[in-house]
């Protein structure tokens, strides 16, 4: 599927500027929280991965903060314990959907 064939209404797409200056379009899988925390997290999949049926899709997890409709901030998850909690919560969401 070419990039022109990907439909943004399937999953909303955000445009990330990476630390190395490259840009990557990513489909939003979900925004979710974890128990005992007010922090939200976002799960993304690069659109390029969705379009290439031969490549396994990468899952990107970030801290998500939205102070207004147009002001969204994504931060890396630096702490191993936090990352493990986030991946466990995301896995539980997937299990609930099955």
C-alpha cells in the first residue's frame, strides 16, 4: 500500500520530528493511562510500517501530555520500571480487545 493509499480515518496520524531531525508519520493506536498514575501514554505505529506488509510494525510508546487541543507533548519514557508498567498496561488493553 503506498502512502497515498493509507487512510488517516483508519487511525489518526501525527507527525513526529525525531531527535536526529528526521520526520516520521505515525498512526495513533491508543492513548491510555496506568493504575495509580495521572500520566497518560500514547502508543504509535509508523505509517511506513503499516504500509509494508513484509516488515513487522514497530510500536512506539511515549508519555503523552495535552494542555490544549493544539498543544500536545510527547516525552520519552526513561525509567525501566515505568516502561515495564506501561508495556504491561498496553498488553492488558490488547488482551481486553480480544
